[in-house]
């Protein structure tokens, strides 16, 4: 099985330093997209790692996605021989659930010469009921592929609504046949290198400027950590993600783009999955002998979907802030302090030193309260929160991790994570363990 480890972010972070490092406020110079009409949320799904999926596996993932308000999957395809079988299952499973899908050509594999093959693949699925269409045109997207000739494809296929992931500069360069732009770059970075900053909307502004009146598809991601050594894919870094999930969704409400794409549903290799783990098939995490299985096994991200659900609702309503009806503390943290030495043949990921040795809680509350974090043997840390969704943190301590929401000195929500923080390790694992406590 060939695996897709290609999201190397060749997408440069254009001009983000020039536009400033701090989170922009709603100043006059800020271009704010407030898209009209129905808004849609998709999740990026890597078909390349599901060679052995059944239609039921697809239906399970789609049911989970649909239950939080995701409208469809962007089906990332390379040129794998099992594409047709898996796309057949995906379109059939989606049709049965009234879920939507569209093809997202991964230009780590496809090239500018492939217009006819791409048109052929689009046409093959375009008339299926699960195909996502926009303004009655067949929706199609990409990972990279700047400057690809979508007009030629459209001359050999049904009418297209092409929303590729080009860099903003390529969009303004008059990209041919493009109706929309997708910004993959959903992590703090500069020229694809980690930086010690929170995510800003500077990159989004570049796209909005380049797109003018065309719709924007905004990438939203919770994390990015990948750890392949020089004998493997030689791809070993973390983008600063400590506050990312909550911050990025707030930016979605601020910009209110036409489309949101969650990056990703199942790219385990880069730790930005929000879909379920697949414990019976850890091969999907593997990449040679030292694969993502090392940093993904036992590291669920499911509770991040609960946060997304509330934000998706607010985004679709056109609200400027989320409305919490079910209270929950969604916590996440790395399993070891960053300066711990692990018995790992691969070094610490680039950018690791920017991480905070903290335990984080996204508090979803319907009225004010106090979050109490007890991290290992540290004294409990109490942090007041207002109603809504707020991320708070406390310094990381070794041992068990307990989370509480208190009102009037009494716990209304309380629980202990099943993942301890430890200072012994065999892998520099900078993935996040994500869990939650509810009433
Ligand atoms: C779809 O693309 C593949 C290459 O990955 C190609 O072999 C196949 O012929 C294409 N399908 C159609 C119907 O053009
Ligand atoms: C990111 O934002 C959080 C919350 O405002 C802040 O505590 C943290 O210091 C910021 N991180 C960086 C690197 O600026």
C-alpha cells in the first residue's frame, strides 16, 4: 500500500510577517468576508490510507461527521489502484446518508498534464446523487496544483465549480477556470517552518484580497505534528498548536467564509485528524517500519469534534459567538514535558521548544464558572471562565490529570483522564491526547 504523506505544505505563508504577528482586531484595514447564502463545512479525507475500507467503514465515519454538522468529505486522491473501489464505496455510503462528497486531487501525484484523466475521474462520479454541487456545478478541489488549467478540464466534463488549493499569489495571477480558493495553510508558520506565534488571519486576508468576490474555503485544523526520521520520510516538525483549535474557529466566525474545510478527518501521519482511531487497522497509521502508529496509537482526538460541533452551528447561523447548551470540558496535552529525553533514534521535532509545558482545557460552559485543573502533584489551579467557549491552561505536572468545573465551590463536572503525563518515553511524541468530561 502506498501511503500519502505528502501534505508537505509547499504552500508558503505569504506575507504573514509583513501583515503582523498579532491577532488582527476588526480594524478598518481588515477585509472581512461575510458570505451570504448557505455555508458548508467539509472535512479532508485521505483516500490513500483506506485501501481496505468497507462501505460500512465509510458509513461509520460519515455518520460521525454528519452528527456534528459536517456536510461532506473532500476525498483526497492520488493515483492509487484502489481509488475506484474506495470512491465507489464512498459515493454509495454518502448517498444512503444524504451526505455529500467531492474529489480533491492531490497534486503531489497528479500533474498539470493530467487534464483528461482528471476530467475522466470527475465525470465518472459527477452524476452520483452524493456528489456535492454548488450553483448546480460539480464541486472539485485540490491539495496544491497551482496554476492547473481547470478550463480545459471543464471542456471535457460537466460544468465545474473548481475550488483548488492554490497559493493566494497564483489566484491573483489569473488562474484559469477557478471559481473559489482553498487555503490549506491552517497553522502558524513562516515559509513552512514552525514559528513561536499563535495563528492569525493574515494568510486568510491574502486569499480574500486575491479572490475578490469569489468564494473562499478556509482551512481549519487542530494540530500538526509529524515525526519521520532521515531513514524514512525525513519530515519531523510541530507547528505551534497549543491554542489552535479554539482560536481558528473564532477566526471562522469572524470571517464567515462561504466554505470551511477541516484539515483533516484522517491524516494520522501529521496528527491533524479529528476522526476516530482505527485500532483494528493500525496499518493506516504506518509508514514503513517507524510509522505514525508510534504517535497515534492511544491518542484519540474525538472530543475535538464536540468543540467543532458548537462552532459549526454558530458559523452556519451567522453568529459571531458560539452558544453552548451542553457543558463540557475538552482537555488536551502532550504525554511528556518537552525537555524529557526519550530513547528515540529520531530527534525532537523542529519547533518543539515553542510548545508550552501545559495542560489545556477548552471549557464549554453555558454560564460562568471556575475550571480547576489538577495536573500531577501540582497544586490545583483555578481559572474563572465566562459563558461560551474559552481555552485555559495550567502548568503540566507528572502523573494523573484531573479536570473540574465548579460553581459556588462545588463540582458540577469532574473527571480524571486515562492518560498520565510521564517523564519516561521511547518516542518524542508531540501529538495531543484529547479527552473530555461532561455532566
Ligand atoms: C482516473 O485516473 C486514473 C489515474 O489515477 C486513470 O487511470 C483512470 O483512467 C482515470 N479514470 C477515468 C474514467 O478517466
Ligand atoms: C497564544 O495565545 C495564548 C492565549 O491568549 C497565550 O497565552 C499564549 O502566550 C500565546 N502564545 C504565543 C506563542 O504567543
